[in-house]
C-alpha cells in the first residue's frame, strides 16, 4: 500500500484551469483562470505548489492582474487524506461554533482534475461553493456539460474504500445505487452497501438542478454543477447531529466517483470514503 506522501505525488504536474465561484443554486458568479504547478524537489522529499490566478483588470486593455501563491510541503496535515489514485479531501477536523467549517475535495482522472470547496458559516449554513476544473498543461480536453438529472438516473454499481485519520487499515466494500423517478416526479433513491448489505431508501423533490432530500432527520440537498460535478450539502451543520460533506464527479457517462467526508454527533471528522461506480446498461 502506498504512503500518503506517495498518493499526494500522484497530483504532480502543471494544471491549467479556473476557479469558479458559485451561487448556492450552483450558478457561476465569477470564473477566474488559473495555472497550478506541483513539482517534486530533493528526490521527492519536498513538493512545491505554485498557484497563479489571473483576475480581470479594471482597464480592459491591460493584462490581467496575477495573484501568486507558493507553498512547500515536506509532510501532510492531519486534516488531509489521499487515496492511491490521487483523490483527496482536506477540511475541518472538529466542528466549532466560532469558526467556518467545510472541506475541499479533489478528483484526478488521466489528464483531468476536478476540485470542489464547500464552506459553511458559523451558523452552519452554506456560505460558498468553489468549483476548480483543471487539465494537464498541453493536453486537449473537452469539458463535460453540466450534470443533469437524466444523467444520474439508472443503476450504479461500484466499490468503496474508507480510510481514517488515524491511518488504521482501510475498509473496502461493494455498493449499489438505484435512482428513478416515481409517479409524483420525485427522485427515488435506493442504496445498498457493505458486507451486511445495509439498505437505505430516500426520496428527493426536484427543483431545477437541486435535489432536496428533506424527509429524514438530517436533510441534505444535491446541487448538480458544470463539468459533471455535484455537491451534497447538509441543510445545516450543527453539533449534536452526525453529518457529512460530499462531492461527486461524472467522469464519463457511465463512470462516476464520489468523495464522502463523515462526521459524528460531536462534530469530529471520523473517515473519508471514495466510491467509484459504473452505470449499468
């Protein structure tokens, strides 16, 4: 099994893309071009990240204003975990009533990366969504269209792996998710997972590109986003109730990945799960 550092290095390279600030409904407010370089130094003992973002100048005839961030890493923080394919999540370790909470999720597939940042304010309500779409420098990648309900419908079978902040042994298990519309034009979701084949059924009302799963104790909404992305958002983050942050990426019409960052009722981060699922024909 690879070390966390080796998994981190799967993201090495030059990545050209943009940072899109989204409304709570998933609409793009601003989209800032970016260039990120992650390079290894000292025989892979150090990694240097250089991020440049290109902001429009108030004078349209002038070149964009460049803001640069440079960081060097020799180890990884306790709030961050990587999978062997390079996918990762970084975020809140312990929920606090006096600070923001949230997470960044990162997916990588061949010459594409997709990252999503979900931030919540001190009242536990969604404050901002940032979608970062990147391709490896020098490659010609066609971006996928916005994720639609029609693309989500059907049966998805997959494999999940759960890893833990204390780096205990990972757990792997199979998953199955069935999504279909009922007679009331609500989304019926049936999920089966784990060795015990745990089953969860839920319904969502549909409002444009947002799916509201609001019938249970811990209501969430799924926001369908550009480039096949999706954000699963708790209606409210609060102590005393378990919750999770989730991001998804429809990489191909029949291939999807999801990252799920789970918290207990004390607001403690307990694990991170990567689900890789394929749509059945």
